């Protein structure tokens, strides 16, 4: 049976999966949500015997119903291949009683690779299915990781171009070097003099600019998105929670029917929403522990039911979470309001006009499985140091935020249900912050000397993604104000 998608702001229009993937964002500015979240057709015991690729097919075929079996299996095969440095794609590592789901074994050593390795293939397949002749221009805002993962995924993919905007002073040195050294004639990277929310808001405005869309169409282009607002980004993320739970069962770490808690370091809310979808599909998840850094807008939302972005924006050592407008939360708001697009649209208008909205008690009751808390900069550093000294396992700053919040949740509630923690980036991506947390003496070393020292300390090889940028030349040096984003796009496209 075909599954259709509707906008969170206007439920009158139904589109297929491939149309939703192509558009990225609905015309009314809403996000596409499936009419129902499908239930898994295979038991957890059956899934336990499957590879990552086989699991991906079992999950994605239920969401992307207008793709043929051959089309979907080809997309999966092209995505989850030797780009990953481990055959299992997403290994689980136990450290100090927690199961760390390592999502950073792809080409850019961050969890965004898990979805952005497949999105280009889903997108080009969707274009063929819908007889699209225009060149697709991927427009993306990044807080650090999405940008490089999207660039790597789309570089030199025929029929596409990609433009990535990032906050010029709001990403780590390694993150920036990864982006500005990106090869590919169809890639373009732009630093903006603002923060991530400025970049994200600017991109959304470009998507909603009807006049610009007409100009682009006349020139043979159309926009699509690689951010987690695209359902083609979100659904592949559901896979690794299904896979992780199946692997725990396979290894005898959990028994049949035993529930787990999931902890996710959260910025734009896509990664934790994917876990929520996994539960709706039948995976036994009890609690979703939403971990924030000092930009704790989500933490306070789950405590109070009020979303309020009117606060100081804090630059932290976990920059991928330096976000005050969590776009994917809109999908949860819509679903918690009983798929009431009108009600959700009113909340989003309030957010746009006043910077805040307050949900109803009934909606809060729908979110009872979510818990929010945050970790300060010092707590994040302390968590890295303590885990390393106790186990020898080194985690990055984002993963440390999650580990710290997990500890707070357990202490506060006495709930020691087994935990799968989304480890979203390699420590090599945030080497200085990680090494300084272990010992302040490392701050005197250069970035790449720190990389080698971390390799020695953690007893793991330097990832290929880091080796590649040691001597790579800077190929992108454009910087603009947020008001200039439209002009920059037109100039790159030669319009």
C-alpha cells in the first residue's frame, strides 16, 4: 500500500515519498510527515540476523513505497559501501555500562554520513521517477557536520549542484577545513557573518522565495534540501536505531521484549525524532533522553512546554548543537497535536513573530516519553576526562554532552534501563576540545600534532577524513552577510 506525505502546515496536499524527497520543504514552509508511521514487517529476532544494508531495506521500503525494490536496493548498495571504515557500518561499543552507537565511521566521520551517503541516490532516483529535467541545486545550512557530509555525498553527482552556508566563526577548525577543501566542480561553500540560526533562516527564506524559484526554473534549476528537514534525510536515520536494538538482542545484551532508553545529543531534533519513529515502528524504546549543551532551548521546552528562542546564543565546544531553532521539532509538534496542521501552523507563526510558543497540556502528555536536560561546558569536559581515565575510551564533545545528561537522568530518576547512546562524531573532529578536556597541557600543540597525539592516546588510527585535509588546499573562501545569501546563490549559478 502506498504511503503518502503531508505538510505539517497544510494537510490538504498529499505527495509521494519521491516528491517529498525532491521538494525537501513543502510550498507552505512546512515539513513533510508520513500519514502514518508504518510498523516493521519483520520481528526483532529476524532483524538480528541481518546486515546493516538488509536492515536499511526493511525500514526504508515501508516509508518509500513508490520506489521499486531494485531502485531502493541500488541506492542502499551505493551508500553503505567502502566509504565506511567498518563492515558493520554502525558498531555498538560498550563503555562504563553504556552502549555507544558509533555513527561516525563514514567519509566525514560524523553521524550525518549515515543519511547523506544515501540522499544523493534517493534524490537522483526521485528526479528520474518524476521526469524532472531541471538541474537540482541542494541548498543547505550547517552547524558543522551536515555541510561536509552533504558536500561529500553530492560532489560530482550528475544533475546536481550543492551550496552550503555555515557560520564563519561557529564551527571547529577541523570542520571548517573539511568544508573549504572540498573538491567537485558542482560544490560551493560560503561562510556567513552570523550564527547557524541565521544561516538556517536564510536558507528557509530562499526556499520560500517564489520569485527566485521562477528565475531558477527559467534558467533550468530547482532547489532541494539536504538538511534533516528533508524526509530523505530523516528516514535513513531510523535505520540505525532498529539495527542497534536488533544487535543488542543478537549479542544477548537484551532479552526479547526488553526495553532500552535512547540518549541523543540534540540540536536540530532530527536524530532523536528518528528514534521516536523507530519506536512507532515497533522497536522497544522506553525513554528518549534529549541532551542539550548550554543552548538549552529544548531542555527547557521538555521541562515547561514552552519553546522560547529569545535568549543569548552561546558558542560551545559542541558546535553542531549550537542551535536555538530546532526545525525537526515541528514534526513532533504536529504529531502531538493530532496531525492538526492548522494548530501547528499557528505555533510556527508565533515562533516566527514572537520567538516563542506554548503547547497544550494534552500535547505535553503525548510527549511523556521525552526527557530533556543539558550539560555545561565544564561538565562536558569533565565527562570526556572521566570516561577516558576510567575506560580508555575517548568520545567527542557532542557525545560527552549526551553521556553527561544520561548520568543526570539516571541519578534523578533511578532508572537504569539499558542505554543506547548516539555517538555522533569522532573525537578527531573536535580534537582540541577533546584533548584539552583530558589535559590542559595539550593546548600548546598545533591542530595536527593533537590529531597524532589523540591517535596514540586512544590507540586508534587517524581517520582517512583527517589525513586527507592535512595538506589539502583551500578551494572555497567566499564569505557574505546573511542579507547577501540570495545574490551569492544567483552568482554561483551564473544567473
